[in-house]
């Protein structure tokens, strides 16, 4: 469906919905691209163009203005005409003291034109590389901080109009040369700048030309002193540090210090783990790693970056990200963001819906990563999931639920599918003038019952629009997708279903978890072709059935073989990656399928027992009994499966079947006077083709039942078994022996966490990028399993696949680092409204989490006090 097929138009209602949802999306945590530890001309070894390998280094101080302008031309910052204008003006003396005074009047204070233009180039490159955070750390000085910050601010407003500029946050920092030959980068809040200036004055020789530049203190002391003035310090480019000359006592104290929780590296291949383990019991997961730029020139900006997740840039948020680095700091590579996700829900102002902000629309957005919906009981959390289910599936479980959702009036869902934005509108087909039990309450043909008893809503309940941006900023244009088949294709790709713990428990209690898993794995498999084949066999006459059944079953076998091959390959990879947690295996169900033939033979054999005509008990006037055929077919199915047996039978692969089980081995009636009297030939002496032909003809008389057996065998092909490591819990420890048990042997809580772990982790292997939506995953689980297994699984996938969960568990919300928290509240029990939304790094959001998930501040403080008393006793 290409855009040229659609007519995009203005739509004021949809425009308002999109604007509201898009404008509110800034409230959740997102990734910022950082250039950490960069140098400017304030560092004596700044180069402009860093020379690699053995070429001779040329420093900034040795470059001419003409060389610098020519470099700006080479990197695309200047056009040929701009280069000549700058150069001619410089040679004409137009960039002297008078020009510099004019720049100072604009807030740009530089020594000369050369310095001004070099900072101008740095700003250009940072904007070009779409950097959003810069930690400036010149050698033993902060003189470059104000110069770069003012240049970036100026350029944002006045330069590089051809670049898609983002705000760049410049962070105050310094690189300190320590006496133990380590380099320490210190960063501090600009509001605390005076404390850093006092530290520099008391501890650092800042003369860039002096070989004594730096401090007499060793790095551990510097870490402590920076901490004492409210800053954060770390050992920079630790991959080039030499710890061999340091004493063991010093290294032990340094690497085990609580302040040693952040390091910088300038190479991706450096083994952080080996360095830490050499001097400490800590692991690399305890240490936050910055992939440092350590740039000394324009050409090395944007090469080495770290992505940090925050809700807005601030020094406090940076410290929080470092503290929760496992889920907030991503060195080396930006996490892959799923191209498919639900953006938000919008419900216009109404009086009758449960989700109701009274005097304003009810709307909020979802994070692309992890959204947690929280609130007290009965605040509408699960209602959100029901809305997603109904609107995306166009089905509803019953009229009661449909009535409840319809009372909200129009509902809008904004979503992105593979980079394209869409908006879905739900239009209730009800007449509120009639009572809910009236025949006239719903529009004619509003829905129909499906095979699983749900209500399939008719097409006119929904409208789907494709979105594109208009020519003006903030303008959207919309094109309606008219064809029902096109709508269904789009909606099937964005959403499958939400997982309810109650549904999972129901499957567990009925020992139906294999079908639960199969349903998950079969999702995406088209049932259309299978249904088509079934109908062709079901409604065919006997002649056509005998002619075509073999080929039709072969088509089904091909579909099944492809699925089985893919699943087997996926499970191999899945089991390898999850070997210490769980494993899934696919076993054949041929033993179960032996009984399928009872559908045809059961009643037939019962009638034979009552039939006094001796000859009717035998196949084609031979001594082979129909009871013998029944046993023969059961044996074949037990070894081959129902589909393969029927395929071979109707493709006349008699030789293959004979190699498997010779039919004459099943003959139980010997030639006797009675058999001769009734005209029965010795079955051992007749051609086997005659026997097989008789069996094919007999089964074809029940071709409708046979068609159903074929589909049943397809659907029931394979049984999934699951094993789970019951020692996968926090209190046992990493050294605990892996103890894999079959799911039948597990407790209810263990079964739930096993299936949840599978649901969460399996999407990676099946390339399922649809949003993963789970209702109260913590139910029936203890906190140890939640933290050890569930939290880790969610942390792993949330950057690649959107996750939305309804939860009452603070461990899930905090430890997963949810990027968006939706807080719902009800005051009267009849209506729910949006109390707040935002990132876990937001103080107000933390207060709501404490209030709703910890029982309030008083209860939380008491809990902390009790814990501290026990821990410290």
C-alpha cells in the first residue's frame, strides 16, 4: 500500500488528537546521545585534526587561520564561496580587535578569530553528529567550558539552518593528571561551579605549557575530593592505565571503593571484567562504563559515543542514570528501537465513560520501551488493556464488555507500524436512547459470533487512517484506508493480544500449557490455506476425494514441515541462550493421534459386532478383518502420525507403508472351512494393492470425518514440553546447581514464571516485534522470582520491543527502569482519571509509586527503618 494510492486531507479532529498525543510524549525517559570527555583549544595538545598511527602530530597552536578555513571547507562546513569570503576578509584585516569586540557583544568571548572559528567548527560537528550531551574535560583546566557552551547556544539560534539541530547540553568537567599516572575526569553541576574552581586552585597546576601540569594527589584521593564537593569523578580511558607500578594495598582500596562505580574506556575490545576481577570481587555489572570520546580534534567527534536514558537533561538525572546504569547507560551501540509500537490512547471529553477526566479529554502516551500502568484497585488499569484488545482485534468477549467500552464514545489509538504512523478510531454503534437489552440498542448487523464464542465487530465500528506530516510544522494529513482486508493486515501486524495471568493460570490448571505455547507459536501462521483444503475435501464427491486427497494432504504436510523446521531451529537457539533458566522441546503426538481413527471406525466396528452377516466383517471378500485394519491403521499412525499415514495411503505409497508395517502381519483369521464356505479368499495370497484400495474406498465413504481428522492432526501436531530451573532465584546465588524440572512438577508460582519467561524471551527468536502486553505479571509470584527472572527478562527486551504492563509491584516498576509510568486514580468508583505520567527518574512519579505500591510514605519509611534496624544489628 504505497502512499500515492491514498488521498491525504486535513482533518481537524484527528489533527487535534495527534497534536495532543505527540506533544505529551516528552514526559517519559528517552535515550540521549552523549559525547563524553572532549577537548577544546584550551588543552595544550588539541589538534583540530587528530592524526592516527605514526604520522606526525600537528597541534592547534601551530595551524594558520588559512589552514583552519580550508579544513572547514573539507568537512563541508563552508561552501567554496564562503571559504573565499572568510579568507579574503581575514587577509584584509577585517577580523581584528573590532570584530572580536562585536562578538563579545553577542556573548562570544574569544582571544582571536582563530580561536573563535575553531570553537565554531566544534559546534558544527556536534550538531552534525546529532550530539545531545557533551562532557567537556580539558586537561587540568575549565577554560574551554564557557567558550564552547556560548558557541553552541549561539549556533543553535543563528547558524547551520540546513542541519536538524537538537539542544546540546554542555556539562562542566575537567581531566586531571594524577600522581599515580591515572587520568581522572571530574564532572559537576554548573550551579556548584565555584566549588570546582576552589578545588582547581587548591590542588591543580593548570599551566598548559608546564610539564608539571596536574596534581600531586593520586586518583583515589581525587575521587574522594570531587565527591566531597558534590561532583562525580571516574578514571578515564582505563584501557590505557598502567596499574603495575602501584602497590597491592592501594589497588585493593581503589577498586573496592564505593566511589569506583564508573570508568571510561576508549576501545570496545577492552576487557573490563578482567581488570576489575584482578583487584576486586566486584563484576563488570557493578560498574558503569562510559565509551569515551577523548576527542582532541574535529574529525574524532561522533566516533565514540554513549547513549544515556533520562527524562530530560540535568545533572541530577545523569547521576541517577549512572546509579541505574544497567538499564540507563548504553556504551558502544545505541539500542535498537522497535519500528512498531503503540503511541497513545485518546478519549474525548465525555460523561458516561469510566476513563474520564471530567472537563478535558482523557489521553496519555506509551513509551517505545517499557510502560507500567499503576494505581489502586478499580482505577481502570485493565480497562486500558481491554481497549487495546477490542480496537486492534475488532473482537470482544461479550456484550457486557462491549457496552462498557462503548460508553466512552469515540476512542482513538495512535500507533506506528514499521516507521509509518496510523490512527485508529473506534465508533460505538449503539443507540443510547434504548436500553442495553433492547433489540435496537445496537446498529443492525453490528457483530457476529465467532467459533470461540467471541463477538466479531463489523467493519463500521472502526476507521483507520494513514498519517503523514504536512508542509507546516505540527501539521498532519490523513488518508482513510477503505478496504477491510487492508485494515486487517495492518492491525494484525501491530498487535496480537495481551497476556492475562488469569488466562495463563487457567491453562496451567487444565494442563493445557502445551496448547498455550503452541497458540503463541502458531500466531502468524495462516489458517486460510488449511481451511480451504479442508473445505475442498469435506464437500468433494468420492471420486474427486480419491483423486485429490493425497496431493491436498501433501500441501498441509508442506506447511507443517516448514513450521516444524523453523520452530526446531528457533528452539535450539532459544534453549542455548536460556540454558540456565528454561528449555522448550517439541515432541510428536503420534501416540495421541492413534485414537483419531476412532472417529471413523468406532461406530462402524460397533455395528459390525451386531452384524450377523459373517462376510461383512471382512475386507473385499478376503480373510483380512476390518478389526485387523483398525489395528493396522493405529500402528501406522503411532509411528508416522495421522497426516503422513493418510498422505501415503492416498498417494498409493503402498511399498512405503509395507516397509513400515506389512498389512498381512495383522491378519488374525486363518483359512478354514467357514471362510471357504462364505467365499473368502486367503488374504495372504492376494495382491496388497487390492487390500489398500479397499481401505482407501472405505475411508472415503466417511470423507467429511476424514477431512476433520486431517485438520485436527495438523492442529495437534507436536506437543511442547517445558523444563524450568527451580534454582533460578535470587537467594540461592549464582553458584547454585541448575535444577531443571518438568513443568508438571512445579508449583503454581514456578509454572507462571516459567511461562512468563518464555513469553517474554521468545519474541526475540520468532522476530515478533509486536508490543508485549501483560496484565499483572507479578500475580502468584514471590519477589525473589520477580527480581531474579522476570525483571531481568524485561530489562533485556524492552529496548527492542515495546512492553506495556499493568502492575501493583514496585519491584517491577523500579528495577526494570520503566521509561513511562501511567498513574490512574478514581475518587468515586464510577470514573477514573489520569493522575500523572512520567519517568521513574521524576520525583513526583516516585511519590506516586510509594503512595500506590508501597502503602504510602509513612508505611514506606517505617519499612525502611525496620529493615535498617535488622541489617545493622
